[in-house]
């Protein structure tokens, strides 16, 4: 699978290229970082002519390796002003892999204000199609209209109105395999705004009539590695049982007990509404209302952590209702009604904004008295202000840091301009070290440590964060993070199964060190980009209130020195 599709929005051209030799052994996050460091000036305006949007598939995409068909998008972020990768499940990476497409690079900007759609038909022909008729449409309506135009057997990645308007908190929405709805989000960093600035409303991919050939150096060896890694997933309690039943919401019990769950704008307090928004209540609502759990978001996923969440009348409300949304809009804002949180998530998916960033933004508004904590209707009204484009709504849509500074907030939980996800860094210190030092900014996908014992203690967290960041940068070249969970717990040896699969796919000698080397290379590329963008070690810090205000639940502060943080990723 070596096809590269280059889309120039200025000339409205579509060109096919071969994958470069030094791009072959990178995937997803690593591949987006490689292309960006080679082709984008780190000092450029994120929404300007020089920035690019890079869609990349993983190293084992198109094969039967578990969760290998995940999509990454990379760009210079309008939110962090540094390099950014966001990834998602859904069906589009599978559809692209069937066409043999590994990489899509979107460059240039249209000469006039217009919208286009990239269409890849069943025979693998790609063309830009005028899409002004879809201007202003939300993701759900857009999805139905392109199905009417191109048939039901398609995969879609699109932006909502937020991306068209250039909001820094805007997503790219991807269709889900189980539901067909655009409820999977390439959520972090404002990637939707970059897509909107290119004048690209959507990518629509028809299922290939003939699946592209996948070449193997040793098919039997690849099959052994894949089989053995799949067996590991079947023996791990989280991936085999808990996540099928509760999805990512299973994390609520762990973080609620440890104090890692953010409460009232990262106050560090104990969550008092866990029984109303936790995993048990979530699963009760699903089962009593005719919803579903144990659904795969991408074809062939053995973990099946997705879900369909219905309202009290049994009607579809949202899908892929997950921990991060409930943590940030629920406990972080003290909103104790899952249905209200689900309605907000549905609005976010349709309009195209990130629920993590939104939850942090609303939390800051509540902390400064714009509305009280727990005011679910008030939170819905703020989302409607964003959708309606009011003056304050446009501020909210630029993210937590812009909003916090605008309203004079003292406690703004961001790193490198991006809001923290659902883990308090005082009570999950290894996670906090990752927030501070990752080139990606505050992002749970760089590696969380909240499941580790006594994570509110400082001892060993520098080393732990370094290992987990390398691990998840590695995983981000191959597969879904949840498939990588066993590698961070009881099945560390399973990295050798990935090495065997890689040897079977690409040939050569592979071992754990070579596999982890891909993660190290990825981080090095990202750090090099950010240095040229103007980042310094002083940007690798948390907001002061985490150092100065002890968590009432544990008494912990984020007590790392600048010198200690510089030891985490010294390469």
C-alpha cells in the first residue's frame, strides 16, 4: 500500500504519487510528523497558505492486525501553534486501505471563497467536486446528503460549520462503522479549522470494487504475530471484558476513586455525582432504553468498546459516548445528568467541536461565575451561543485559553494553548508530566498513568512518563490506544508480537527496540518542528495553580521542578 494522493486546493488538482522510501516504515502519527517536518514551515500561519493537512494510515493498515485501520490527521494547530496529530476510529481508514491509499496531503487554498468535496469512487478515481451546496451543514445532515448522492456504501470525513468558520476548537468528523453516523471525531487541536481554511468540506470514499493487494515479506510470520497479539487482547481484562461492557466509561470508577477525575474546573475535590454519571448508570441507561454496547467503531475490532446511547423515549441520541466527554462536561462542570451531557455531545459532533476543549471552556466559565457549577441548561445555552455565532459564542469557540483570558479567569487548565483532558495532574502525576512535556500539548493520547498505584506521589513519575510517552507514540504508528493497553500493564512482552508482525509484513530483523524506535523517532520529529515554531523548555509547564493549590482530596500538588521536567524527553 504505497499510494499517496496530493490535493492542491489552489489549482484544484488531484495527483497520485508513490510513497517515499523513508516514509514506508512510519504510520499514522509518525507519518504525519515526517511529512509536516519536510513540507511545512513551522513558523507559518496555521490557517494560511503554507500550512498543510495530512491524513495518514498506520503501518499495518489493510491487514488483519487488530485495530490497524485507524486514521490520523496532522497539521500545524491553530490552537497550540505547534505540531498536532489527532486520530480516530471509524470506517474511512479501512475504505482508504482497500484502495491502497496510505497518505493524503491537502495543500494550498482556493483563490475564491468556495467549498469542495474530495470524492474517491469505487474504481479508485479521485476528483474534487464543487460542494457549495453543503455550506453551513452540520455533519449529520451532510452525511445524509452525500449518501443520497454517492450511495450508502461510503465512508466520510467532514467538517461542520465550526470548521468552515475557522474556529480553533473545531473537529473533523468521521463516520462510524457500526452506526454510519459521523460520531467519531478527529477532535483535538482545531484540525477542522485547517480543513475549512482549505475550502475542503468533506472526503467521501466509496468502497473499492477490488481490494488492493497487500504485500508481505513472509505471510506466515505476519499471521503468527497477528494471532499472538490478538490472543493477548483476548486475555486482558480491560480489552476482553470491561471495555466491551462499559466502553471507555469504565475509567470513571478508577479516576473517581483516585482523585484523577477533574471536578469543578480541576479543583482537585472529590466527585460527589459519580453515582449519577458513572459507568453503572451509563450502562443502565443503555440497557433500559434499547441502546447498544459492545460495538466496533472500525471493521474487525476485537475490543468493541463503542456504543449507542438513546434518550428516555428510546430514540437515538448519540453514539460513541465516552469517558472524556463525561469527565469534562460532567464532573468538571458538575453536571449530573447523562442525558444533558449526551445532548451536548450530539450538538458538538454535528457542529464540529471538541467535547474535551468545550468541557474545559465551560468549566472556566463556571469557575468565574458566568453560570453556576451544575447548570446543565446554562451549558446547553453556551453551546447554542457557539452555534448561533454570538459575540461571546465566537470567543468560546476559540478554546479554553482564549476564553479564560477574555473573561479574566485565574485558573485556566491548558498547556501550549490546549485544554487538559479528563485527568487532574496533581492526582495523576505521571499524566501531568505528559501534559507538560509532550509536543502535542495537554493530550491524553500521549499516555496516561491514572491506572497506576498511588499516582498522586512523585516518585518514579518522570521515568514512568518517559516510558509511556514513547509507548504511545509507538502505538500511534500502528493501532488504537486501547489495543495498546496490554503493553502498559500485564502483557509488556506482547511488543514482540508486533515485531514479528512487522518482520512478516516488511521483512528484516525486528525486535522490541526497533519497534519502540519508531515512537522515539516520532517524538523527535515533533520536538524538532516545535523548536522551529518557537517553543522553548518554558512551554513545557503546567499552569501555576496546579503547583500552588493542593488537591483537597489528596493534599497533592504538582511538585516537579523545571529541571526535572526537562529530563523527560531529553532527545
